[in-house]
C-alpha cells in the first residue's frame, strides 16, 4: 500500500468578485488557478510569491488550471508568457509545464501556441482538460527524474 502523503499549501493571492488567481503546492507541483478576467500580471505575481515561499523546492513543476479563466489573450501575450516561463527554469521551476483548459477551442489554440513557443526553447507543455490527468503526468515525470 502506498503510504505517501500529499502536502497541500494553499494561498489566495488575488480576488476581485468573480476574478481570482490562487496558488497552492500539491506535492512537487505548484498549481496556479485562474478564474474570471484576471490580469496578465496576476499569474506572474502568484508564481513569484510561491517561489519565495519556504515550501518551494527546486524541480517543482508548474501547472496552470485555466478551466475557469475568461481572460482574453493575444498572440503577443502568449509569446510574452512563454518568454517569462522560460525564465522560471533557472529559478528552480521544472522544464515540464502543464495547463488544464476548458473544452473551448480558443483556449486549446492558445495553449498549443504557448506549447510551440516553449518547445522552441527546449521546454515541454502538456495540455489537458482533466486536472487529475495533468497532475499524474507531472508527478510521474518528477518521480522518474528522482529515480523512483
């Protein structure tokens, strides 16, 4: 029987009515949850705060849960987000990222565009519509990297 425990650390960072950006650690994964029409900067601030938290450890994977996001992003926004994500790797974030999206086609298109930009920099983005599947994908790869 697996006796591993899951550490969950939750912080609500921004909340304005029906808009929120939150972060939490779930084992070796930093989960950023995006709700409503959040700003471009709010997820950046959430990740910055999480990296500064004592529970952050090098090799932590990053998962964006965008299923409830209503933010409208341009192609330039996606390029800027990819550039920022590349800058996270030297700060200790894993080079494997995941994004969970709704079934809306525009979210899939933007996620694919983000994945291409990351791929060109040697990073990997997994795109999912199921949160638990994304978590399994990230944690399985982390376990393999640690020799488990």
